[in-house]
C-alpha cells in the first residue's frame, strides 16, 4: 500500500527536533492531521516567523525579536551586551539562552554572558564547530576577561562541554570556575540520588 508522500516529508522534517525519531515524528504528523486546521496553520506560521523575525545577538547568542526595540541596541546586538555598568572581566558560559534569563533573574551576577549552541555530543555529530566554540574563542581573544564561569548542565554532554571549554581557556590565562551542584534548598538528603550527594559532598566548602 502506498503511503502519503507529503505526510512522509513532514515526518522527515520533524526528525530535526531533538530526541524525535521516526516513530515520534510519525505520531506528531498524525496528531497534526487530526488537529483543527487553524491550529496547524498557526504552528506553521510561528515556525515561519522564527526564521524571519528572530535572530541571535552576535555577541552573546541570546535570541532577539527584530521588531522589538526594547530588546535590541542600535548595533543590532542585545541590550544586555552593551550595558556599561556590567563587569567586563567576567563572562558566564551557558548552553541555552533560557539559562541566561534564569541566572540573570536569580543571582546578583553582573558580568556578561555567552551562549553556546547546545552541548558537545559527538554521537549526534555535535562537535566544537557546531556549538560555536569559535565565537567563544573570538570573544576570549578580545581580552579583558579574567574569570569564565561555566554554567552548563551536569549531564554527560554538559560536563564534556565544560571540560572542553576549561581546556580551551588555558592559553588565555583566564581563571575558570564552575557553578556548584548539590543539595537543593529545603532538600532532605534521604530523597536525593547518590550521584547528587556525592557531588555535593566533594564540592563542600569551609565555613
Ligand atoms: Zn547579547
């Protein structure tokens, strides 16, 4: 029995999403077929919009709406990157723009940021080039930076990325720190997994 070529093309297109294989993509495509046409067209319009109306800040890599003057500076970069009262000696490296917003809203950190395009993942074909290490090197070469704070996640990929960036900074004579991981606030030790407890224990600090 012949299958719909157009639907198969959609399935193929959906597999570019992270963690989505052929089976999941097929379920998504069937779900879209069963959805209200307006909802499906709305999704299609939103996908088109991000290709024409959103771009990355060329300095830090967070995403900006081209139509929103409150997000952009006159040079087209984000407002945060040109804020003058920030500490130019510090740069915090994250794996996602979402982490920048979280850190900026939750801490008193006043340095600058750099967003990698995700983490290293050789099995998925994601090496240093794919995650934007060259952009990071360009940034480090400009000097001024004295401390680089690694804020990638504690997954295997996040740790590998953190390690790679740490090695990279040797030639720039920059102090490197890693955000601490461990016991959550109000957390009881009995509910935590042994990896988390082990990490927290090894990263203990003197009081
Ligand atoms: Zn920026």
